[in-house]
C-alpha cells in the first residue's frame, strides 16, 4: 500500500528506481513521478512490465540496470545504484 509518506518521498527524490513488474504500484504514483521528473530527478525503470506510456512521466527503462536488478544480490543492486548515480542530472542553480 502506497501512503502519503511514500508519495512525498517520490516527489522529493533526486533519483527514483521503479520495479515496473508492480504495474499497479507504478500507476498509483504517476503524478508523483511526473512531479519528480519536472524537478529534474532521474527516473529509471527495472523489472518486467515496462510500458511506453511510462515515458510520459519521465520513467525510462535502462537495460543495463535491468540486467543487474534481474540477477539479484547485494552487489548487483549496488551496481543499479551506481548506474543511477552516474546518470544523474546536474542540479539546477536558481
């Protein structure tokens, strides 16, 4: 169950990695994903079930991340995080 704390965390995150196998959960946070993307957050998808419609909210499928995610294990999940950090957009200065 996704609650207001989860929604706020997604909106405020600089990097969001989503398991798209959980389609119902992804659908429940599209507004928050779009808000995070509009702020400049990096949104990446791993897992099965990626849909082209997710691009509308800025959620991009990354096959490299998916391979690490699919293999499982702490070292591979750390590789997912490293890839996300390497693709992070520069922070905007206002």
